[in-house]
């Protein structure tokens, strides 16, 4: 039985690799068609796709009266993404992850702020609706800022 699970695991990893390659190829096609840089397209398309499961878990948890489940899911996901995933990409990318662009460096600040702000806001014991509005406002501000830049990464 262990061998069966191992074969299923390896097959699943291969399927993820193939799907990931197809997504990257599709994103490259979209960036060329829209004449945008990869960063902008990846930010919107991949961020939306990656955030959808968290959004569904969050809404389901809120409707079932256990919003702390959503908070744990999101903070754990962000911690893994900002540490393990970025580290592995940096290890395997030839020459590391380029960050010469001023926009990319400023985006790093927004990423840090968006990762830390919910933790600061929860220090009073709860994330309120006002806190939610503040977090949405930060995101909207960042999106407008990103598209206002003449530099396209």
C-alpha cells in the first residue's frame, strides 16, 4: 500500500510540474499580447488564482462562526510563501531573483507592510470590519500605485 501512495505522490508532483509549466507559458503569452511586464500579469493572475482557496476557506469559516480558522490559514500560507517558496525560487533561479527595479523594491515594502499590518491590527484582540476596510484600502492603493508607474519593471 505504501508503494501505491508513493506512486500517487510522484504522479501528483509530475502533474503539478506540468500544470505549472503550462501556466507560465500562458502567462508569457498574455504578457506579450497585452504588452505588459511579467510582474504585473503574475501579480494579478497568479495572486488571484493563489488567493481563491484562502478566500473560500475564509468565507466558509466566517459563515460557520470560526473566523480564527481563516486567520490561521492565511497567516500560515503567507509565512510559507514569503519564506520557503521565495527561498526555493532564489536557490534555483539562475542569478537569483532580480530586484534592481525601483518598483520591485517598493513592492517589497508593500509586501512587508501587508504581511505585518494584520498582525499589528490583531493586537487589540480582534480584526474588526474597520481593520478589514483598512487592509482593502492598502491593496487598492497599491494597485493604483502599481499602474501609475511609468517604469514597467
